[in-house]
C-alpha cells in the first residue's frame, strides 16, 4: 500500500533532504515549493498540516525537489520572485532580481519624485523589475526599457502587462553598439559587472543564470566605460544616472565618470553598491 504523504510529512522530509544536500534555508525551500504546488500561503500550510497530497501534486513536488537538489535556483523552479511589493515572473533567460537592486529601485523612485522627472531609461532591463517598479509608482512618467535579449524583453513585457501598465515600452537593443536617440531625465542600469576571472568561482546556483547578465566577459567595467561615452548627451542637464556596481568597483567606476558629480550609496552590508551621477 502506497504511503500517504501529508503536508507535515513533506515539510519534515524535505527539510532533512535539503539539509543533507547543503541547500541554504532548507525549511523555507520546501515550504515555498508546497505553497506553489498546493496554492496555499505559508500560514495555511500549518493550519492544514494533516492534508494529504494527491499523486499529481506529489509528482510536481518531486520534480521541484530534484531540480533544487541540483542547485537550480528556487526562483526559476517557481517561476517568480518578489521585488519589493511586485511579484516578478521569471524565465531562466533572465537575471533573478536581488535585494541590492531593490535599493537602486527605491532610491531611483525617491529621486524621480523629488525632481519631478518624467522620462526614464532602463538599460539591460532583464525581468523588467526596475522599470516596472518605477512605471507602477510613477503613473505620469514614460519609462523605456531595453535589453539585448529578446527572451528578457518578452518576459519583462509580460510582467508589465500583468499589472496593466501603459506607461512603459520595451525594445530589444544592444547598448554596446547603439546609442539612445533622445534625452532622459534619468538613466538606470544594473549591468553585468562580475569580472570574467571571478565567474568560475561563483556558487553553483548562479551558473544557472544567463552568463551575459552576470559578466561582461572582461574586467567587469565594460558597460560603465560605454555609458560614460554617451551619458553626457543622453541625460538632460537637470537629470542623473543611477547604476548598480560590484564589490570593490566604486573607485574604478568613479574614475570612469570623472566628468560627472558622483556619489555612492551602500547596500545592506555596508558595501558600495549604487553610483549616482549628475552633470
């Protein structure tokens, strides 16, 4: 006779299994998988702890567990990630939004409101998290989002459509080969900044993410150097840029933008993470 697996059985087994495979936050991983499979909240899991799973639910969960044990990121398995107060849909062809990027989004929104900016450009939009957050919270603005990846643009557009946003436009574009044709109040970007020499040392989960969204294949500074070539023309006199940077890059990036007045914002760990520049 087949064993009947209840929610509490799965929680106990899954936690032990993931811990044995050195998966961080083992309990949370199995909780979120069960939430997705059963369409329940985490609180509802525990108020229905004796609920049995049917064969279809078990099969889906088994697939999730197998994928996660191979270090595939949970966000790709579940197909989503929370970004501040927005649920961002994901495909494995886009970068997973990070808490550090939420700092960029929140500070960008503050500057936009304070300076009454209306025209924004997001370079390398990926899932669209930055552009969508701004468009959602600044309904009178016009946000343009570009990315070299057609898959990323498709994913970002779907995320914007799910929120019914009408003030955001998406385009496939290679910023290393093209230059914006208009001026913007603000340009934001979270470019690939990991030096290629460091890429092989990244944890296994990161290897599932698109390589060209993580590293420029060189010293990690390629995109900042490219931006410095046209930001002077693409940003209005009263405008600014805000860029995410990697650990230990702040001095190099400040030197690249020596023609601008720049300041640095630190992340939750006290690491220089955002560079803000004005003419």
